[in-house]
C-alpha cells in the first residue's frame, strides 16, 4: 500500500465542496464579520484614533483599537521557535510597518464591516523609516543564529588563501527580491465562544503553535482554547503561525459573546503576513583548470524586521552541496521598518540555490566544461563541512538520469547559437539539495470493534495529501484495506505534532502512525495468543502477519474485527512518537538531505526578449516515496514556483512609505497555466534507513530548490546574457540581445 499512486481519500469531499475550511465553518451558528484597518504610514505613532463614525454605521457591533483591546501577553523570546510565541495585536499606538493592524471593525455582514472600516479616523505622528534595503546595507549585523538554531557563519580551511590561489574564479553578486506566499485560501479564522472556552477554526499549518500563541496572547489557560483545522487551502509557510486575523477574531468573539469571522483580503496579505526577505548574495568559486573546486564562498545579506528578527538560512544548503577544501558561509541582516520575514516555501534553500547554481553555471562556462559534468566532478564523498558520512546521497544519479531523459546532449555548447524561427533556444541545469528535518510528533491509532482503524493527530493537511498517506501507512501496517482506515486531523485535543511545514510533515506523522500501529499490533498479538477462544491461542506471535483484515500465524487466522469484538469491544488503541532531530542520534552521525537535478529548455524571442519555458524535467531522490501521485504533484508545484522565482515574482517597496506597491495578483506576478507547458518530475527509488523507520524523507519543498537556477541558466544558454538580478525580465535582456537573423 505504501508508495502506491492512491487517489486522495479526501478528494471527493473537496471537489464537491463538502470539506469545510476555516472561514466556511458554521458550527457556532450565524457569525459576525470583522474587517481589519491597516496603518497608512510605514513608521510612527497613532496620535488620535476616532472610531465613532464607524460605530454609528449600519450593522456595526464593535470597533477594536489599541485603546480598548484587552491586555495581552508579550512575546517570550525564551520560547525557541517564533510561531509558538504570543502575537500581540492592537497592543500599542506605535506603528512598526505599513499596513499593520490599527483597528478591527465587526459588523453583521462582511460588506457592512468593510464599509465601516473606511470610516475609522486615524491621525499619526509619522517618523522617518528605513525602507530601502540597498541604502542601508552598511547597518548589517550578524545574528546569533539562523532559524531552527542553524549557525550564522561557517569556515573550513583558508578560504581567502584558497580563492586567491585558484586558477579560475567566479566572484559575483546575485540579488533576489521580496517574495510572498500566496495560498489560494487566505489567512482566515472563525472564533466561537463557549462560556469561558473559545473554539478557534483557524487556517494554520501547525495546530500546536496556533494553540500556544493564541493562549499566550489572550493570557488564557491553554485548556480553554480549542483549535480546529481539518482542511487548509495551502500554506507555503504563510500559515506556520497565526497572524492578526486570528488574534482579533478571538478578542472580538470573547467581547461580543458571539462567533466572529475574520479573513485577510488578498491585498492585506502583503503587509499582514510575513515575507521572504530580499537578499544580496556574493558567491565566490575558485577552481583549477579541471573544474575541481578549491574554494567555495557564499555570503548573504538580507533584510529583517527591526523588532522581530528572522534569519533565513540562505547559505546553509551550500555547506553540504559540493566538495572544496577551503570554504566560507556568512549571513548578515539589515534591520528595516518592513513586515517581518517568515518562512516561505524552502526558506533559504530556494534563494540560496538560485545564486549558487547560477554561479556554478558561470564556472562551467569559464572552465569550458559541460555544466552536468562540472557538478559530478565536485561530488563530495562525505559532508564537506561536518566531515560525517551522508545517510543516502544520489545527486549524481539524479544528474545522469535527468540528462539522459532530457536529451541534454542536444544542448548547444556555445550560447546564442540555437534558433527555432524567431526564438533563441537554450538549455539549463541545476542541482537541488534540501535538508531533511525531524520534530517531535505523536499519533494515536485505535481499532474499533467493527475492524475500522481510526488515526488521530493534530497534524494538518495543507493540500499535500496527509489524509491519504496516513491512511496508506496505517492500512499497510495493520493489514487493512484503505477504506477501513479513517484519519482525523487538525484538532488541538488530538496528540501533538509539529504540523505541516519544512517538508517534515509526512516523515514525522507517518513514522508516528507506523510506530503506533506497531504498538497496537503487539497488544493484539498478546491478546489473541492468550485468548483460549481464538484459533491463534498458544501460537508463537513472532511469525504473525497482518493482512486482509486478519492476523495470520502459519495456516491459522483470526479476523481483527472478531478479536476486538470478543476481547475489547470498546476498542483498543496505542500511540507512537518521533523525537526531534536534536534528540535523534542519526542527525549527529550522518548528513541527511534530499537531492535532485533540474533541466529546463527556454525560448527567448530574438526581437522582444520575451521568455517562454518550453519544457522542464526534475529528477529527485528523497528516500522511500509514500504516495507516488501526491509526491509528483508536490514536486511539480515546487518546480513551477521556481519558474516564478526566476522570471516573475518580485515584491516592490515604495521606499518613501514602506508600502508594497505590488500587493495584488495583477502586479505581483506568479506563473499561470499558460506559462507552464511540458513539465515532469521523476523520483528515483530509494530508502534512507537513517531518516526514519519508513526510509522516507520530505519532498514538498525539494521541487523548488534549484529550479529557478535551471531556468536562469537556460536563458543564458539561449542568449549569452547573464542576469544576476532576479527575476529575469525582458528589460534586463533587451539591451544586450543578439541581433535577430535577417
């Protein structure tokens, strides 16, 4: 059952509209609606706020401001991860970035709330803010650590000496823009009061983080807060924590003693949800005439919010990617008065590999070597910085298989020499690497008297197929058809997990479910072999097989439903867990990653510089695949995101006000169907026994890693023009485009 291309078990619910998302819940009856008022300055202080006109508007029930919002808990920086900390909202008159919430209007209908929000009169004392990343890089500083405790800087050997002595050098700066997670479902919340308790239907990727953050912010006992999130319409990092919509809905619901719904508009997401920081990356590669690296340096400078530090690990993938005796990675942050950075799909790896894999292509051109061969030639035998063995590494296999499938031998050696009518055609390649992370997670599995297995965890399904893969794991482990497994997710009363994010969700939750099933099997075997009424009584359980809904020992069997009905009619259950990577010895003894290789073909119009992706292939290695269909879907989605990073996505700041002027999907461009022609993802068979008992590793973010660089390298191969300021737009190509054939 594990690994099959099983259709999503929740698919029929979703396509028929019967899978309720946070904003679609009606359990509490008719709700009120809230609309957030955002600050219209980038930095300063509210000197006067007058809600009276809004309060007199039709249907308005409440206007919350910093003057009447209850006292809130403060962010506790001793809590290791930001998403579990309190999230004070409307707690002060200070404005720390443009669009920050300054009021919430609650009314009978959404339209009434939105109309009244425009009537809230706010006056500010505006202060000069720092909004221009390029202008303030002289204020950079070194953070103590990056997210999840990763080291800020690393050094091996003598980088400066090794680079200076290298025969062939690449020393370039690459810049990446602000980027945003734009899930189909916006951040939304329904808060329903029940006496002193509060049920929060939230669009969140981590139930435990939402639970802890809301309880801490509202200063309530955690037992009074109940989080429900059975379905999430995409996350990509934007829902790893709750934001203003959840906190304000909770306050309003408690104040009015009625259910309150709040959802962010698409425009509000650009200022009220964290973003991927802009970056300037210096990549230095020093090699010999044979292309072997002797020095590798990756230095990153990026923005951070002045008050809430976020250090994206943009240089960390470089640490394990290629062999070189002299190495340097470095991260610095520039404090600005802009929204805080948060995890966006493949945080660090996506922008970091966009730079490093572009630089590797530049090195291949300088050496005069095929870019695939250059990468293979620099394959390390052990982790080049930690010195430990790799748990399971098949990057070279991905490169070779991808080159074979893609027809890489047809790539023109000389850029700007292959034409197809008016199009300049080019091929590009890039490697992919992504760390495999593990967090503590627990799952419960219960067998009922009818032989149905029920899996419970606060784990979330953000559209990735969690319901399906957990059904498959439990079905295989217990020998049941998948139709007799029911998976229940997304409630804070269920066993705690670290949710969906960081590509850890599938590995953590599946391993916990598998271990719960192991414990359940042990219980059942003790019961059945000790039950004189069973045909398996007295037999050795060592050779037991669970299949077809029965337990088999030798030529005898007993149906699970009969065992439960006979011995424990109320059902029998067990729990299984994983530990965090800090407690798992394999993470200290091995370097555990996933890998891939991207191949892209683009056409560039010789007259207009219009860029069109013609086809794309990714070949990946991520251990054992839990569901081939959902895995391929996730990888293709990541690859498409990489195309957007290379060619389209760019958050632009008005450096006078701190406002993002690209704050809707008409101006912040993302790939649409017409942008993406032939695309495919292939996963190599594998099993990484150092990752977990299932041999599976996360791949949701692997697809984006390196994908953009493959497209960028194809643009260079097509035109001979190297663009290092992403995204690559026609204005950056047109001035230097080769003349069209006459």
